[in-house]
C-alpha cells in the first residue's frame, strides 16, 4: 500500500483498511502535492470532435511529434472496474479497451508512437516495465495489436518505472512528446509524481504527461491527476469520460492537437473544406465559396472574361464574349457565309436580347479560320458579319442599331491546328457600342 508522507510514498500492503485511510486523508485535503489538483467530476463529458475532418482541413494540427502510451499491468488492475460501460470487467481489461479505442480513434498523422507497460511477475517477464511497441511511425493497427498482446496483470505498481522506460526515447526525440499514462493509481511502490516532476524539469516544454484514471478509489484518482499536473500541460481524465468514441475524440483533440489555420491550397482566402472552386490562380478575387467572381453572370470568371458586362442571357464563347457560335461552335461551313440552320436558336436569342434592350446598338464582327489567304478571309469574314446583320433586320431589328465589320483570320479564339478549333474560329461576335 502507499501512504503519502512528505511527498514520498511509504511501502505497505495494498489492503482495504489502509486505502480507506488514504481516501479519508484525500477527502480532507491533507495529502502531499499528489492531491493539490482539482479532478474533474467523473460524470463530466468531453465534446466529440471530428478528428479526421479537422486534420484534413488543417483546423487541427498535432502539438506532439511522438506519443508514448504507458499502461498499468500490475495486480491491482485485476479487480473489477465499477463502471456499467465495462460490464464488471477487470480494470486491466477495461484499460486495454480504452487504450485500443485511443489507437482506433487517433487519426493517421505523421508522428511516432511507443507502448510501455509496467507491473511485475510472470505477466511482465519478471521486469518492472516492458516496451511492448518500440518507438516507430504511428499506425493504428500496430498500436492496437501491441495493446492486445499484453497478456495479463501481476505484481506491484511501479508507475515510475513505466515513466522512466521511455526516458531515453523522449531524450532522443527531435520534437515534442505526449505521454498517455493509464492506471488506477493504486499500490504505487514509489511516488510517481516525484518522477513526473523530475522528467518535466529535464525535458521542459518538450514533454506533456496526460493521464486516464481507470480505477474506483479516489486516492488513485488524486495520484493520476497529480501526475498530469506535474507536467504543467497535462490533461487528466477518467475512464468513463473516454469510454466511447465521442469522449475519446475530445480527449485526443485536447491532449494531442491544437487549433491551426484551415488549409487553403490555392491561397484564395477560402479554406479547402468550403472551397467550391479549388485551384483558383493566385491573386484572383473570389466569392465566399472560393469561386472567381463572374460579375456579368455569363459563366466566364472575370479574370478570364475579355468582354465584361455582356447582357443577361447572352451566349458567350470561351473568352466571355457575346458570340454566334458559342453553343455548338459550328455556324458557318468552311469557305461559306451562309448561316447554318442549327445556328438559328442562337440567332433568335440575339433577337430577343436586342428586343429586351431597345436602346442597345451592336457591331457584328466576322471571323474566319486560317485556311486561305488573308485577303480572301477578310472578305469572307465581312460577308459572314453582313449575313447575320441581314437576319436580324429580317427579324425587325432596326438597321440603324446595327453595323458590321470583318477581321478575317486575325482574331482566333482557338487553335487553327485542329478542325474543332477552326470551326470555333468561323464565327460572328457581337460588340455593344451603345446600351
């Protein structure tokens, strides 16, 4: 048994009477430094956290580069755990279930992990502490498998040996280390708080010790809380607080993660999790959804739009310009100024817009592909523009509102190296000259 005296623990048998004395001392607050921390009530709940989503979005970033889990494999853990969630299982079985839940709830992040157990006797191979999983890259399955392989509980409770078993690995670690200690806190052979404080003095901010109390006696709860407090940054919880995935996720978020800046891969100011238009070029102004602004609503973002302020409902080409040929890219056959019949729906759309905007004047700009001479193509483009103008006049659009010009092959919008590109270049654009 362990009674506190002047910050040290006196060895004694772990029996009900002596633990009753320790519990009474705990109640009146006369224990040493092990009882100075106020322990959260057992019923307190931890808010669930979506760890995977937080890691993906960047709102949760690890504040530890390595995790060392230390489990109690001593004989005191063989007694029943008085929590309904564990159906009268032993504290040892419950501890392994909680530890396995930790492994399975922890998101797959870039850190290292180690598993240590302490106790004595055959279950520990006649050693006070065993490294069950050496420090290695974190793997949910590897950690869970190592936890499951701890065979049984026996011997005394040398928590301090469990802490010290990872001391060299902590010393050699390049970054910050989080230690997760699970125990009932009872029958300690030597005051573990003294060792926790000594390790904190050596490692400073590099080390945080967090505890999970898996016991029934409040004296053990005080020990576990004091161990966490000794590190200055530890989180102390009870087994029932982390008995389900929601509580465990809250514990992991508090102990191992901190708030980070949400990922914004394209740097547009909208986090990836909310960005409906990922990959926006740097410097492009976007809306609340991360999409480039499209002021005239023509489907072509402003940064690509060479013809801003096209009228509502106008059909535009890939450059955002009002154009006959924006839908199927085929309005004139090769070497022809005759409007194809499949272009009539687009022409009628132009008619409707001009009727809706009676003060609007437009110039019809004809274009060709690059096949043929420049002089010939210039004339062909003029004839195409004139053909569209004549169609509009026949639909009762005043000729005074219309003018036409040809640019030949000088203003392609697609490559003339392909048939599809050449077809797109055989077009007539509409330029608004007055609204």
